[in-house]
């Protein structure tokens, strides 16, 4: 019989910890939270000090009974959920629901044998202040969400919601979109000279920067900028200053300068060499890890945190056993323990040499930083990515590799560059060329460099150079970019909005509610998102105010530190909020989404067709609804044509993960489908399909792209979607039942659902055309063998029926 019981959150963590503690311990999992506020109703008594009415989460009763029996058999009980507010709430709920008298609270920040055993030896009591901070956050979010959301349902659209933090994130996206719309681009020109040392082949480029008379002013501004950058200790250069810099605003001005430079002699005005040090980056916090994983690995924050959780909870490492590979992954601190610092410096000295060991970057703590945990780092620096690679999935390896290298690099010496800056004069104009040469790699020995070297030849002042041409280029100023997931997280962190554990739920919620779409990985607000944002700005300005939300986070930190009562915190918020709710109930008008008319008439009654939004997204229907019930699915055409049948390639989404892919509109007659976005232009070499492999890349020939993919991603499969109108469903029923008999495993859905499958095809090494032909032939053989008859369909009939949106039928032959 076990003498000691340890309760953690997840079974994976339980498996790891049980091996560390031995036979005297039993480790069980609570499977996350066991109680919560009710799904229906407010669940908070606002008249009696905001007492929450917690309920046991559905289907957790049996688990609770098992935990109770185990706790009764144990002499001691240790509660070991995650070391944060939410973990403290779970520990408190376990104590109360299981009826534990004096449980121990075990806290560890990494799942290693040493850390776990140390936590069991030195337990503490449940931290009431930490629990109250989480309880206050939960109640506050419930008050905002359950009070405002029903009002939005009635006045805007069912299914809409408001949240204390999600509404602020939505406002940031909408405000950025308003900036972009209001932006007026300005024209400017750059002029670049191609030069070389006399009678030498190596050429370099110099850009026009100023006039000779403004040179002193430009240098003064540059020196001020360098001092500022040095004080901040940034890796990136500061913004370019305009003072003293030449502005070429039109083609006429550019042509005038080119005329002035006709026949000019180019000579060196100033040649400057200096040594420049570039400091390493700080180790990862939750937000910087999510940002880097998004930019470097193309991982969504939700995927990043899921992989990080797996690395934290533990991986089976062969003879080394089950072990956690990283420290706790929800943190806003860059602090590293003395023990970990000593270990990494020893590793660097042994692997690269003592001259590569640096002092370690010390981050400046922000006012909003809790500093409850260390930065995210490997639990053992000697477990290099190559050592553990064979035990990890490809995605786990990519993330661990990123975390390990960032941690090691942060304790390495600065990189040293020899930089050269040459100012070149031609009549009254000054051109500038810069170059750099990496002299000592420092932390770049483990961290990849983003910039390329530009090496300039050694030159002397007043030395004349050979001239090879001037290149004028037209440019336009660009609006601020739309937020990506990474840049939105960065903005939320800088504004003090949310905490490490809330970034992923914020981003998921605004997408799930349909408030934003993503185009080339950037957020674009939808009509619904902008409407909700406008209403919130008008009737609840404090809720969407960034400073107010940051102040709420600061007060929650004070509750955690025991300097502020959680009920006082809620009282201070709820009084004004209740008045805002009363005013909004009386003044908020109903908003009706304007219908988008199409240049197409209804095939059944002749009235105009319109685009509507329903439960399952956008669809096309008759403007005469409900008198006329015609409807069909809405598809976004890409302008590209299917390489197999010349049908339109349209945008579709997988059912479960809502991932965008592109398929032929003539499906199921043609089942061509790809992940890469197609473009209308044809390949100039073969006349085939062109696609954009990744956002921001130039279009490439699809045939060449597929041929060059060694580890090609599995292609999406279009499910047999049955598109019917309401008026023709009776007629289609017989045909559909026949088709089901022919292919019993093929699922069909009506146009009302408008969803495709999320089942990937088997990976293929050939072209999409060969893969499609093979799969079609296979299905035909299977169908023929099972029914004795092969069902076929003419391609021309399919095209006509696809364009009219009517029921597709098969003619048995």
C-alpha cells in the first residue's frame, strides 16, 4: 500500500515524476481543472462579495472518486500542479473537493529528478494570495463576458462575444486597419552609383544620402542615434533620421540630379574603419519564444505551446529514462539560476573555448514582469539537440533546437565585426557605402546570422574611383504592416495586456469568433470584428482601453502579492461597469449587416442573388428569401484554372483545423487539391500552373516545385460534398442513396454545412497529376468490384451543374 500520494495535472507528467520518486509514491493526474464556474448562467453572486458558484466539471465525478480513494489510503498528499496562478487554483480545488486536511504543495519549475525530489523535500502550503489572484481574474472575465455578450447577441449577431482582453486585441487590429486605410503613400526615389577602385574588377554600390553642404548636419544626427542605440543595448539599428538627408520626391527631381552628375568625378571624402560588437539575445520568455517560433518555424502560438508542454512534461530518452527537456514554459522573466549559468558556461568553454564564454545578458525587468519563474531553457545543457533528436518528433526537435541554441547563445561572448563606412563625393552630392566583416563569431557560433557580409576594398581619402553607372529607383512609403500572430503577441506584451498563459487563448478566440481573417499570415478584421469593435468603443470605452486593461493586470499582480484584497479589486471595477451596462442596454442600436449583391440572378425566380452569413459561414442565396429558398455555397475563386480539367481553383477549408487549401470547383468529377496558393498567371516556360509556396515568396511553377520537394507534405483530399438546393433535395435523395450504396465509406454533407474533410492524402513523390490519376483509377476499380457497375459522369455535364449550383447526379452505365 502506498504511503504517499502526488497529484499533478497531466498523465504525461505523472508518468515522468513517478519514475523519479520510487516505490513509496503513487502519482495520479487530475486531468487539468476539476471545478469551474457553470457553463450556463453568471455563476457569481454580485450582491454577496462576488462569491463564485463553482461546479464539478462534467465527466470528472468518476476521476474525483478515484482521487478520493487514493488520498484516503495515503499517509501524505502532495499537490503538484503547475507553478502559476492557474496551478494554485487547481491545488486549492483539489484540497476542497477531496476533503484534504493538510496537503503539501510541491512546486518545481523543471521536471528533472533533482528538481522533483527537492520540491517533495521542501513543500509549502497553498498560497491563498496566488489562488485569489486567479479567482479574481476568472470572476472578472466572467462578469465582462457574461454581461456584455448577450447584449451583442441581441443587437449584432448571435454567437458574438466580448472579453476583457480579447476585445483589446481586436481593437489593436482594427486600429491598425484604420491606419492603413487612412495612409496616403508618398513617392520617393533612391539613386545608387556603381563604383570600383581604379582598374579593378570588384565593384560595389554607394547610395546618395545628402548634399555636401548638409554633411555636418547628417553626421551630428547619426552620432546622436548611435549613442541612443548603445544606451539601449539593442541588436537592431535605430530608425533612420531625416535631418540632413536628401529627399528626392519625384522623377523630375531625380532626373535633375542625374543631369548634375553627368560626367562627374567620384572620389573618397571619408573612409572610416571601426570595431563593432553585437551582443547576444536574451533567453526566451513565453512571448519571445512564440514570436520566434512563428517567424523562424512558421508555428502558430497554439502549436508552439503544445510542443513546449510536451518537452516540459518529459520525453523517453532511452537509457536516460523519461525526462523533462525544458523548464516551465509560461514565464515573463529572463532570469537564469546560478546553477544553470555555471553549467552552460562550462559547456561553452569545453565546446568552443574560454574566449567564447560571455557574462550573460541581464534583461531590464518591466513593471509588468512577475519574475515568478526562470526563463525558458533546457533542463540539461549537455542534452544537445543532436543527442535527443532521435527521440523527438520533427516538430519537437525544431522547437527544442531553437530553445537550446537561444539559451547557449545568451551566455556566449559578443560577436565582433570590422565595419567600414565610405563617404564618396561627386560634385555637390555625397554617396555612402558600408561594409562589414565578421572578425570573431562569438554567439553566432550557435545562433544563425540574418545579415550578409558586404566587404569593401581599402580606400584612401581623395582617392578617385572608377564610375560604372547610376541607377535611379522609384519607391513609395508603406503603411504600417498588419499584425501577424507574432507581432500581435509582442504588442500585447509591450502594452502590458495579458500574461504568458493568456496569449494563445486571446489569439484563438478572436479567430474562432470570426472577428478576424488571416491573409498571408496577417490579421484582417472582418465586418463582424469591426462592428463589434465600434460598438465596444462607443459603449464600453474602458473595457477596450489599453491603459485600463494594463492597470487591471497590475492590480491582479498586487492581489497575488497580498497587497490588495480580491473582493475590493472586483468592487472597484464592478460599480462603474454596471452603470455602463445600463446605459448600453438603453442606447445600443441593432446593427444589420448589409447584404452583398452579386451580378447574377436567381435561376429559380430571376431576382438578384446576395451573399449572406450563417451559422456555417458565408453562402449565396436569393434576395427574395423566404419566398424563394434557392441557396448554394460561397467560394472564393483564385483566378487560376485546374491543370487537370480547366475548372476554377477555389479556396476551401478543412473541417476540423479550418486550414485553407485550394481545390477544383468541379469536384467530385475532378479531385485536384493543393496547399499552395495558386495564381492566375501561367508558367512562362511550360504554360502550367503557378503557385506561391509560402507567404511573401514569388510565384513558382507548380510542376517544378513538386518535383523539387523531397519531403513533400501530404496533399489535401476533397471530400465528396453534395451540393443541393432546398427545392431539389427530394429529387436528389434517390441518386444520393445509390451513390452511398456504390461507395459506403464516402461521407456526404449538404451545402448547409459547407465544410471539407481534414484527412490528408498519402504522401506522393510524383506530380499532382499522376497522383490524382492513380487515386481516381483506384476508386473506379473499387467501385466496379463492389457494385459490378462503374459509375461515370461526363465532364461537360459536371461543369454545367457546378455553375448552376444544382444537384450533381451520376449516370449509371
